[in-house]
C-alpha cells in the first residue's frame, strides 16, 4: 500500500486504517479527507477484501474540523468527498 499519513495495518486480506486523532475527536480536515480517500483507494488496488476504518478515543469521528478556510468552497470543479 502507498505511504500515507494514516496508519495502515494489514492482516491477510484485511486493511485497518486508523484515523489517529483521539485528542481532536478524530475530526478530519478537508486535506485529511482527501488523503483518507486516497488511502482507501490504495488499499482497494492491493489484495484486500475488507477495509476497516478505526479510531481511538471516546468519539469515532466528530466530523469536519473547522479550521480557517476548511469550510470554503474551492470554486468550480471542486471535488466533494
């Protein structure tokens, strides 16, 4: 699998992706969502039958992290996840 910012563990045909931000409620920025989608696509090209997205902490994923500019529209042709 391609190198990425999300820890990926593989056992046989199962790939486990860890969101890895328990202190932030595993919230994702727009850039992180793009990298997560790329990580999932990368796993799909390997001999993987199941991709599991995991998170540590009390929240699975709080949602989008509203940092400066994270909520703005990136203009025509902006890709939505």
